[in-house]
C-alpha cells in the first residue's frame, strides 16, 4: 500500500498514536505524524481540522485518536471529504471499509489495547470498498 497515512491525536490518544506510528513505520508505510507531540492537554477539534486539511483526495487515509475516539471522530466528520469511523473491533474496521469506504479510522486511546488497535489498523488498511449499492448510499451523504 503506497497511500499516505496521516495520524493525529489529542493528549488522550497520544500514547496509542505513538504505538501505531511505529507499528506502521516498521511496515515501511508512508506515515505522517501531525501531532500532538506530548501528553500535555490540547483540543481534539484542532487536530481533527489539521488532519482534514491533509485528506483531500482518494489516495490518503487518516487515523485519529482521542481518549474515547468519539470527540475527534465527531469533529473530523464535520469536513465533507471525511468519512471517519470509530471502530472498537476488527469486524467494525472491516465493515467501515467494505460498506462505508471510510477514509479515516478513529480509535479511543483509553478504551482499547495496543494489540487490538494494531489488528484494527491492519484490517482497515487492507480492506477494500465493495462499491455497488454502497457507493450509491455514500453519494447521498
Ligand atoms: C480528553 O480528556 C478527552 O475528553 C478526549 O480525549 C476525548 O475522549 C473526547 O472525546
């Protein structure tokens, strides 16, 4: 996969973002860390907006993190080119790609283990959109 993968988090997702950054780097993927840079408190909408500014075409993915994954996914989904899916299982990650063509994965740094997060990320990045009837629905959003 040669697509660019942008990562962004607030402080609640910082630790898991770091884990996933090195996980993707080890796989020699084209990953860009947009911050935040520490566990010092920041506001997740700022990082959702920064990520949204980078996801302008069909060739890039984003992975966003906050404590629950909820706030940053709500904020990211305010941008029309973003389809962010908050996933807590491998199955949800799979469906978010197959049916929703999600281009951004949201994870809750305080709610899932590092191992599960890696499995979810792997599934998300390696599952294709099924198009067909799902494309019709997406075009109505
Ligand atoms: C920050 O404490 C926390 O509210 C944030 O990371 C996120 O969980 C919001 O949805």
